[in-house]
C-alpha cells in the first residue's frame, strides 16, 4: 500500500461523501455543502491510494495568527497506518509560524491529538450549536 498526499482542490464529491459515510459523519447528509466547505478551506490535505480517497483533513484560518482544524478523517479500512498523523503533520507544517492551532477532540481522538503535539487548552471548554448526532 502506497499512500500519497496532496493539497489538490480537485476531489470528486462522491469520494468525499463515501469517506464521510464510512466514518458515520453526518456532514455526508449535506454533500454539496460539505464538498464546497472542504474545497474552499484555507488548507486542505487529502490522502490517496491510487485513485481512491482514503483520508482528508482541512484547516480554517485568518491567514496570519490562528488556524482551526475542523475535520480529519481516515477511512476505517486504512486507520492505524499513520495516515491521519501524516495529514495533521502536513497541516501543522503549513501553519507552523501561527500563534494558535486549535481543534476540538473527543473520545478516542483525544489521545491521537495529544501524540500529535496538542494539549488541553487551559480551562476552556468547547461549545457549539450542532446539527449532527455522532457525538
């Protein structure tokens, strides 16, 4: 298995939706909006095995000081192979001089992000208005 990483903005909507469905993310229920959101993100890294999308991560940023990483997904058949770690490393490198890197982690993802260099943000708590149901 050879995985390649890309910052391309040309990704088929069907491949994006398939990846999100495989991970049971409700954003897949809004395929057109999901695709537009990802392709218009400040930063976008995708992982491929040949022509198959197997992972994706994006960044939203002011372009100078703050970057937020809202999505990082790896197809369940490809997890535990370093793909997510590589995607987040590429994104962190792109924004390495930024003052603040932020994300929201829950469940099993907390340990993953801690191994990737993130730590709890003081006494802060994430808050949201959310239309999904996977958390």
